C-alpha cells in the first residue's frame, strides 16, 4: 500500500508524493548524505538533491472523505 509523504525542500514548497514502502525506506536511508536520489512515485520519478532536503513527513493515517468519521 503506498505511503503519502511530504518532503521539505530548502526555498521551495513541500513536495507531496505517494510512494511504496521500499521507496520510503530507500529515501530514509539516503537522508543525511550528499548527492542525488531518485524516488519512484505513483505519478512519476523525482530526483532530489539530498543536500536541500530539510525534513520528511510520513502520513500514517489513511486519507478519509465523508461524514460521521469521528470516533
């Protein structure tokens, strides 16, 4: 099941992607290093300059739309 992630990039709006667990793990392993990293997302491939990544947010909850979802 794809994970929704947001990537904070220096001097840019956050980049929001849906990626596989494998792609997320690969990105997490690469953070803190230098150079470029390719991410295969649902709608294409993104190449990140790791030196400009400030933060990574992983959304764990499913996105829900509708009424009466409180609990």
